[in-house]
């Protein structure tokens, strides 16, 4: 029987703190809510008034055997500005402060070690001020605030960009390699596909008929993209997948090149061109992610732990 644990993080507006955790393996549930204050069952308006002592936060139910607490901490830091004492980005006030609410002594020790590691990394010039606090009663927020990124994606994306959060994450946590670096590290076809939107020849690419079990990652950033379990032969001559491992790592753009009307698929972290997504895939998803092999690197299932992708091992058990 799975033994789930709780993790609670305050990272500013809780709308933006659900998506990063929601699509990770081993995550059962992510809830938006309020914690750390004195008032019982506060409303959103009361918390935003900065009179309740509560933080906007997310509470995560997770399987530590699949996605350990250390990885949750790493992911948490990559969503916030840990040097801001007055809120997060354009959201100001005590309810938008950052904090890690630990649920037991082991979480406290891991959180302290993680914070110390971040400080020693020298990534930020200003002091890291995110608090480590004992967990208190967590109050679920109103239903309209739950999984906002799914309910109103257009406004959510505008908000994330407009608040300054997305820009901060790109500049501090997802720094992209220079064109010169990529020319040295990639083969010519890999460079042309990922940087210049080229398309490799069908049936003459590395993974079109590849059947080994494992995951496919971004050739540039290493971000996990697809699983062999979702790969199928679409007869098109390119690797085809029914769904991505993490939908929030992909960006879709309307593409009218070559006189066609298609949906291009790119990665958010490296801004790499991957291929296109079509609506003629098998059910129940109905999608066909038609991807260039040159944009991918394959990690076999027996090397997932060794290469830092241990959270995906359970897929192949």
C-alpha cells in the first residue's frame, strides 16, 4: 500500500504554484489554500487583506518512493524569488511571502540543507529569506482557485508573464545556451531542427522505429519529454507519441509555414523546435505528437536513476 506524505509550500500567488508540481510522477494531489495564520477558514479576500497572518500556499500529497521530498524542494526553489521579503514579483504583501512548512523533523532537516545549498551556490547576490516554519492547519481555498491553470489557461499564462514570475524563472533557472555553444555541442541536423525549425527525413532518423523502453528527453536541456510507453507507429516515418510526460514543458504555436496550417510543438526551457501535434492520434487521447528524432535523446529504463530521472522508474515496473 502506498504511503503518501504531505508537503506544504508558499511561493506567492498559489495559481502559479500548482502547475509545476501537478504533472510530476508520484504526485497524487496539489491543493491551493491558506496556512500559517490565526483565522480559521479564511476567505481569499480576508487573506489578501494581510490581516489573517496566512500565506497563500499549496499542499502536495506525494509518494516519496517515486518523487522524494528533496526533489520537491528543488522544484520549489525554481518557482520563486527566495530573496524577496515583501511578496513575489508584482504580488506584494505578507500573504505572498515564501515559506517551506515542514511536517516532521526529517522534512525540517532536508529543507535546511536545501536552503543552505542554495545559499552556497551563489546564484543570488541578495540574502535568501524564505522561511522554514512548522506546518499549521491548511485551509483549502475556494473552488475557483483550484487548478486555475487548467480552468482559465489563457488568463493564467498572461498573469504568469505579466507578474514577472515567468521572466524571472527563465533568467535565473532556465538559462539558455548561446548559439555558439549549441553549434559546438549539437550535430548539424540537431542544430537545424532545434534552432531553425528544420524537419529531418522520414524513415531516416534515429528513433522512428526505436522500440527500447525508456524516456526521451530534450537534446539541449535534458528536460523529460516523452515515454516509450506512449510511443506508437503512426506510419509517418517519425517518432510519434500519444501524450507528453509533462505537458507544461511544451509550448504550442500556430504554424502556417510551407502553406500549411499546423500546431508546432516547442520546449519551454530550451525553446527547441520538436515537431508538430495533430488530432488524428489513437484514443483515448486523440493526439499524435510527431517529433523529430534530432530534438531528442533517449535514456533507457535501466539508466534512469543513474542519469537523474529516477522518478520515472515506476513507469516500467
